[in-house]
C-alpha cells in the first residue's frame, strides 16, 4: 500500500512511518522539519518538507497515495486559539480535501482523548463521552477536527479516528522527559495523594492500532476508537519505578492539588502579561492530568479493529529508559537497521 504519513517529523508520525516501512508499505512522509525525517529517508521513505496549511503542498503530498495516516497537528496547551485551530482544524480540512482530490481511499486520523478531559476524574471513558466543557484549546480544536473527519466519511471517504492515551517509548519528548527534567531541577512534587490511575500506551501498540485501522473492514469505518493498553496504572508509583530504573532519587514529596492548581493559574497569568507570552513551567492542565484518575475503555477497538496490545507498560517504560540513558539518540540509532532496498 502507498501511504502518506503527515507529521512524520514528530514522535508518533515518525515511529509509525518506520513501522509501515518495516511492514513493506511504500511510504511518503511529510513534516515541517526536513532534518527530523532524514532517518526515514535513509530507510526508504520519500520525505517532503512543507506546511500543510498550504493547500497546494497538501495536494502534492497526497498524489497517488491509497491511504493517509494523519498525525500532524499542534500539541500542548499553551498558545492562542487561532494557533491550535490552524494546526488541528484547518490542516485537517486541507488533508481531507487533498485526499478527495487525489482519489485516496482511506484516511486514518490521529485524534486525542484530550477531547474527553474536563479536569475531573473519569474511569473507563467510552468514545461517545463528551464533557460539558473542553479544558483547553487543544481539546476543543481536536474535537472540531474529528467532526471534519466524520463529515468527510459521510460524503464517501473511508475514515477512522484513533484516540491514544499517554504514548510512551523511545523518541518521546513530551511526557517522561518533561517530568524528568522537572525532577532533576528539584521542582517536581507528587500532585495530590499520588494514587490516581491512568493509561500509558507504548508506541508499538499505537503502531499496531494504526496498522489495523488501515486494513479495517467497512463495518469499522466512520468511528473513533480509544487506544491504550487497557490496564490503567497508578501513575506516581510507576514514575518512581522509572526513577529507580534510571538510578535517580525517588520522588516522595507531595503538594496538595488545590495549591498546585492555584500556583499554575498564577504562573499562567504572569506569562500572559510577559513579553512574548513564554510558556510557564507550571500549567493548570498538567496539574489536573497528574492528579486525576483517567483511563479509557478500549473494548470497541478490540472488537471492531481486532486491536490487542502486545507490548506491556513495563516494556514500554524500559524502552524509554534505555533510550533516555543512551542520551536520547536519534531513533534511527535505537531501532533495528533496515535495508531501504528490501
């Protein structure tokens, strides 16, 4: 299958591109950072550098592709609504328009369970859950992007959306790296009681889910699917196990959630009145995410896509730890070498 993978200069898009190449697919990658995709080019992918906000670039990237795995978008919680709208909604509209023009058969869209998050604890969240309010611009614009995808599905394009929770593994520059740097600086505290349970999803399992979505039967189309390991863990004890694996001091100091949330609110307020509006070290979303129970029901993905996690959370953390201890090398140096000519 000839596949376009958007956002291939990022963690998830890049790792799936490598997975798709290993599965024998013909892969075209696009991203805004050419240097970050060079390792994929070395493995046999065709890599295009550009911005999908440019509709002409979206059309040229999609030409002759049978399927698109759309991983591009803005992540995080800090920034203007327009920034997130452009990167998550407008880019998705451009990709869908390009897919229709190119005669692409299927689009697998990387959505997010941030759509569900409202700052409260939720257990076994199903795909039809919708909070009374979105916590931030990211969740709000990912929801709008999903609606664009499903509308395209109703007009004849084959579409599937995947919502993976807390993706970990070699190449992750978001979840564990941010916490480790905060811990090494002495700033990190356990938020609240430290007993909250969450999902962690090794990147290898998300790769499988995206592979299954590309091949899923017609009965699975036009739907969103939660993706995780289906086995929520107590987050802070799990993080302490990672610290032990890395020979770092255990984290045992707590801060009450209301205090942490209030401090983050003040930090955000200060940043908004600072020139350039730099992202503050503490964010309300981070405090809420790290203190609340939040896990997904993945029964629909198991039933409709045939998804079954193969890599355990413990293995995923070990993969990250090995990569981190090696100095965060290029993922190309971490993954097995391949012959780009087969």
